[in-house]
């Protein structure tokens, strides 16, 4: 690492980019937030931040990009490092890893924002010591990432946990869902926009007795039970804006225990399996830092 232990980090979201320079979670030297507009404008503003912070060729040990997707993650592919077919206007095909890698002439770690958050939680947060952990985010969309033995896990491409098709809640059979691809997938039924489309408010703004709380908790708890059945994680860390709703994580735990029926875990075990993020809102940007560190180490 000829550039020393300074890393560049980008958490690229659909509404904002968070850009940071630092060497460790407790040594973030500079951080900024940039509205996500067009690729040209957004990336130019991000690059200007890194130039202003002195992150030039020879001054950067590694760079991490934790991005909204879908992403091309197969390093053997000619279009590795790009955003795939996304509904975000203008962003399909954007060369995320290449833009930053060329600017700083350093190894680039590239993965989804949720996989990066999972990595950060496993390294520094709530999932430390877990052999296999999942990070699930529930907000504008729903996504999930897996970390196995300290490494993000994916195959040819990344998991799309938010686009799995759940059983319908008995009191929620008529809502068609908001996902433009699948309608009533998990994201189409339990994301922030899905909640607003049915009930005209965010979940946290609806009174505690409103049926939305039980319905959303039921979907997310059933999803957690399905993930346990599929890959048996040690922990499922659930974050995102919707999880700021008071009492929702407990509803999810109860619904997971009911859906599981005691097959993989008894009800008290779900209190330990489903947890809140240990890093709070920093999971994403610290995940980008972890990607940068790993890229520097792996060369």
C-alpha cells in the first residue's frame, strides 16, 4: 500500500451519496452528503470532494463503493463495477467502480449497499463473531446482504431478498403491491412506499393500534423465518427507516417465531437472532470503508 492507510468510501443511494475519507471507523477525517441527481452531476461532485480531501493517486490505499443496485459483481465480466438495469432514471450501466478507481489509482471494493452494511455489522457492529449473518434493510426499498466468515457472500450476482414473494396476510389480500417488476413481492408489500400507498402515512405516523403494524410485522417476520430455513444465519440484523417505528422489531420477532413454528428456533431464540444494527445509520458508509480495506489487502 504505497499510498498509506487512507481510504475513500462512497455509500451510493438512490436519494443521496455519502462520501467519506478515513482510516478506521473512529478515524473518519471528512464526510459529506450529495443529492443523487444525474450520474454526471453526482459523480463529478463526489470526485470533487475526494480531490479536495487530497485523495489523489499515490495517496489512497483503497476505495470502497457500496451502491444501490442491481450491480454487476462478477469480476470476470466485461462490465464489472457497473450498475445494472435499474429503475433509477439514467443510472443503468453507470461505471461506478471504474470512475473512482481511475481517479485515485487504487484497488476498488464494490458491492451492494446492503452487503456492505452486513460486512460493517459483522466487523464492528451487532454481528461481530457471527459465522453467517444477514443484514436486511427496510425503507424506500427492501434489500438484504449476507456475510459468511467475514466476507460478503454472493454468486454470479447479488441476492435480491426484497423481491422474494411472500404469502399474503389474511387481511391484506387485495393490495396489488408497488413493485414495478413483481407487484406483491416483499418490497411491494412492506417497504415504506408500499405502506404509504395503502394507508397514506408512514408506519411510524400511524397509531399503535392500526392494523398496518401487525401486517408489516407479519410480512417481515415471515421473511425472517424463510431466511432462517434457507441459510440458517446466526443473526439477522434489520435496519432502515421503517424499523424506526416503535415496537416493530418485537412484532417481527413474534411473527418469525409463529411462522417458524419452533422448527429451527424456539420463541426466545428469535430475541437473539433478530437484532437492531449496532452501527445505526453508519452501517452503510462503514461498509464502504470495510470494502476499501479489503480491496487494499487483496490488491
